[in-house]
C-alpha cells in the first residue's frame, strides 16, 4: 500500500467509520485507492507542469514539477483520499487537528480574521495559564 492508501485508511477509519466498516477487504481497497490516487496526482501534475518555458534550467524545472505535484495533491486528495467526515464521526483521539465542541470538531483558526479566532485564542490562553503573547 502506498502513502496515499495509508493516509486514506487512517482518515476513513477515523472520520468515515460507517463506510470503513462496510469495506469487506480494507487492505485491497486502500491499496487500490492509493494506486488510483497516485495515478491521478501524477497525471494532473504532468498537465499542470506542462513543457516549461524554453531555456528553463534544471533547478527551475524541478521547482515547477514540485509545485505542480503539490497543486495536484491539493486537488485530488480532498475528494478521493480525504472525503468529508460522516455527520457524526466520533473523535476518540485528540490529535491536535481541532478543538472538540459539543456536536463535533471545529478546526483551529490560524488567521486573526477568522470568525473563531477570538474563541480559539481565549481557549489557548486559558490552557497556557495566562494572557501570554497575542
């Protein structure tokens, strides 16, 4: 199983428990899903990178290819490998990806302009035991 399959398996097991439970052979399913994701990422990355401008140097080309691969992963992974969680997926393990609220998880706000910024900031200050830096 490649890395996309492993990522998908962890995600589905945690966030899509009903769908995960319905899979008769998880090893085969996620191995195939990982291979399909790798193929789609590779194909899309090649399209996004294109031929490159004339006279492009080696390091410039490597940079364009890496950027294209990152963009392809940003497009393919959310809908193929990391689908949206089930409505009532249980968060039994706090991995720091969000703050547990009644009824589910809220992503941590990292942008001071985000509507939840003040609430998350206050929670983090409380955990640290004082005002601290803003």
